[in-house]
């Protein structure tokens, strides 16, 4: 069955295949246009030192699937996982941890029934388990065009502030870099057409929305539709000018149900 609306996936390229396959199977015409380009962080010596200190942390927070892949793909704690907890805000990051070999019993993440998969939901899970005076490590990305300290996400900042308010030491390290992709003239023309042809843009990051604004400046988005995986991302799309934005949890079943509501 062919759907009336096309769907534009904007996730980083490494995360697109599974989503594209599922949506195509359900009859959607899918365009894969990554709006964030990921690049490995070159400081492998520091990463090895951090992983060598793994057991000194009570928990390591992975801010995304990419944080798992760029930190644990070729490097794992030499002394094993020990008792250090691994924190994930959503199912994609949790699955990446499992694929990296982290035991399920060491992973903390919001339950499938959570209203949102974000740091606030994660905090409700991990806060009762915190140990006084033991450090937490945050593994994250950085932006190529910003100072490293300015690259902290809103949710990430919030969680770090909660930890520091309790007197817990927090170490933070960028393990990958987020870049603005390069779009050629034909791609930009397609994007401008998709602003008013009924396509549904899927955003899983506020930065994807900001990058779209940079890539396609002065575009009228007043006829454009979007599906966002968090309220903060939806607000960014509305601020850009999208006329209709809906919010869905980032699970395939809920995304498909939300896409149906556009029909």
C-alpha cells in the first residue's frame, strides 16, 4: 500500500537504515537526508585513559547511540564492566549498549511506559540509586562550530546540574563531533520543494532543525509538517515556522501511529 505523504528522515546516516526499512515496509515513500554529520573524536589516548578509570565511576551516561558507538566500538574497559552503571535516555541508546556487550542488569533507562525518553525521565530512575561522593562520567558529542563548553545540550546540562547540586563530581568528555552536512544545489532544491509538497519531516534532534535552517536559509516553512521525538524538538520546528508539528516517542510503533494521524 502506498501512502499519500512522503517521509523525510533526518537522523545521522548510521541510524537511518532500520527506520527507512520499517517505514518503507509500511508503505511510506522515504527520503534519507541526514541533517547531522557525525565524526569520530580523534583523542583516543584520553578515551583510553577514561575507560581505564571506568571502575572509579559509579555511572557513565551515554547521551546517544552515537556516544556508545564512538566510545565502546573499539574500546572497552580492560577490567570488565564491574559494577559501574550505564545510563541511557532512550531505547536506541539502550540497545546500542546491549550490542556493545554491557549486561542488561547494569543499564538504567526510562521504562517503555515513560511519557518521554529524556534526562528528566532518566533522573527519576537513577536518582534513588546514587552514591554519595562517587563521580559520574558523561560521554557526549561536540559541535564543530562552537566552543566545547557551549555544546552541552539542554537536557544534558539539566542532569549535570542535578548531580552537582547533590555534591557529586561530574566528568564530561566529547567522544564524537557533530558537523553541519554539505548539501549540493540539487539537494537544496529538493528540500525547498519538500517544504510545501506535503512531506513529513522527522526530527530526532533540535540540532537537526537548526542545521536545516542554516542549509536552507530564508525558506518559507509555513506549509511544512514535522514529527518530532520530543517536545523541545517540536518547539524548535515551530520556531522555524513549520505549520503542523506532532510529538511521538522514538519507538517504531508510536512513530507509525503518529504518521497515520497525518493522513
